[in-house]
């Protein structure tokens, strides 16, 4: 019976059987994976009845691929082609995502900003009858608009972790917020991280470069009462006079609480060289991560908004405070924004989302207004010290990935701020619904 199960006469010699065995064994294993074009088992590996003949154990490790299988081997060229294809896929997906996000942003602006303007036009009679209620409603709409901007970054994975003092404790008081300035994304970051700080966003005033007046958001900021400041020595004195007039006219009449400014007067990359040259000439510290601040706007804000004698300001200078019975500015919030590896996010990245998810870190330190000097020379020194401290904070962050603990603490504590996706979707839905209604009515 053993002999009857052998191969029939005339099927070939041992060498041929061995060759067939190598092809059949290798290809059979590949056929099981569905990867071999020579998937059939050759006749040399079958019994006369058609059943597959088991491969002898001694031969199993010696089988090699048939010529038909050789192109399937993963050589360097194939691997390079696979990597290139994967990279092309990633680039294509990134471009498609950026295009879709840009289209969404355009649609968002086309419905949200006109809706904001139309609502306030309709509510103009209320402005005459009850100005306080009118500006309350405007503040709510303004906060929603800023939440939409925040959502572009939030849904791209750009989040914020906060360090230092908890500014929620002073969210109902008047405060001046001093922020370092690295890129256009700084404004977007603040729009996001201040969303969960009570009434702050709807009651805040921004000081920003005049170029923002001509952006899509310019009309909103003009209505809200933000101030656009023109940079340069030729405009400096005039701009400070206009700033004081603007604060006296709009700050308290619209019930503003926080005022945000960037004392460096421009982006870090644009001002660093000039600032370092000034520091060298005047024997001031050499700063890499911030620039020396300018005094003008800070001094005007303190002069105009601080209650008499609160920090040495002569009495009788601030008629606006007397009329509104306000306590005046109570705090200065020194805010430091840090990006991983010192690579800031710009507005294009915030909108298109082509950068990988990034955590931006924001550090707060709160100073009572009574600790801020009013005299120009002393105020200049105090303001320089704040930015020297910012330099130390940022140096520590870039070296360790974290901000140092506050004085009296043994370990720095961070807080990840969160936004409700349901709330963001609700605001977006309301914006598109309002835009649709406005289009239908017109």
C-alpha cells in the first residue's frame, strides 16, 4: 500500500520533484495568504487521486519563492514607493481638511457677522430706552462671535492649559491685562481661554493694531468699542490722546470690565532686534523671548481708569469714575502665552488646522492696582520688571515644558480649560439659522 501511494512512473526525476516541491511549498503558503500569482499546487505535489501530498518536514525550511513570486518581495524601492504614497495621502487629506475648514470659516463669517449687525440695528430703539440692557445684549452676541472663532481652533485640537493665579476670582472686577505678543494666534488663544471666565468676554475692551480694523472682524470690534492703535513715532502722541478720549467716552458707558493690551507694540519676531539694541544701549537686560514694553498706552489707561488716590493718581483727574461711581481698575493681570518649542500659532493655522493638535500654555499673575506706581519713571521700571519676569518664565517653560510654581508653592499647578462642544454647536446653529432668516427676510 505504501508503494501504491507513490508518484506514477514517468513523472520526473528527483531533481524535478525537488524543484516542484519548492515551488509548491512556497506558493502554497503564499496562496493561503492570497499573495502568490502561482497559487495552484503543481502536479508533483499531489497523489494520484488528486489530494495534496504533505510536504516532508525536512524540506519545509528549504523552499524558496518561484520566479512569479519575486516581484512581491519588499525591496528598498517598494518600501520607498509605499512611504511616498502614504505621504501623498497625508498631504492630500491635510489639504482637503484645510479647504473644508476654510469654506466653513467663510460661511461662518457670512452668516454670523451680518446677523450681529442686523440684530443691533433692530435693537437701536432699545439703545435709547435702556442703554444698559442694549449693551448687555450686544456683549452676549459679542461673546458668541468670539466663541465661534474659538471653536475653529478647539475643533482642530488647539487647546489651552492655564498656570499661575486663578483669574476667575477677579472676573467681576475691573482689570488691565498685559500680554506678550508673538503672533496673530495670541488673540485667538485669548478668545478661547477667556470663554469660561464668567462675564469677562462680553465686558472686555481690546487694544489692537489698526490693521485689524480692515479685517472681517473689524466692523464687530468697531461696534463693540475696541480701540485700534496706529504704531510708529509719527503717530504716537496723537494716538495716546485718542486713546484717552476713547476710554472716557466708551469704557464705563458700555460697562466694560477688562481691557486687554500688548505693551510690546508688535510681534516678537519684528521687534526683537530693535529691542535688544535699545537694551544694550541703555544697559538693560538682554531678552530673547519677549521685548521691552512701551509705556504710553499703559500709562494712559492707568491715568484714565484708576480711581483717584488708588495708586497715587492725583484726585480729580477722572470725571468718568465719579459719574459712574465705579471703583476703577482694581487689578493688573500679567499674562504670558507660551507655545511648545517656541513655535507660535498664527491665524492661518487656527483657521485651516494644518498643524498637529497643539497645547498652548497661558500663565497668569495678578497684581493689586495699589502696587502699581503712577509716576512715569517708577511705572517704566515696574513694567520692565514684568517683562523680565516673563523672560524667566518662558525660559523655564522652554527648558522643562512647564511653568515654575508661584511663590510659596512647592509644585506648579496647571488647569486644562474646556469648552462644551454642545454649546459651541448650539451657537453655530443659531448663527446659521439667523443668517438664513435674514436672507429670507431680505
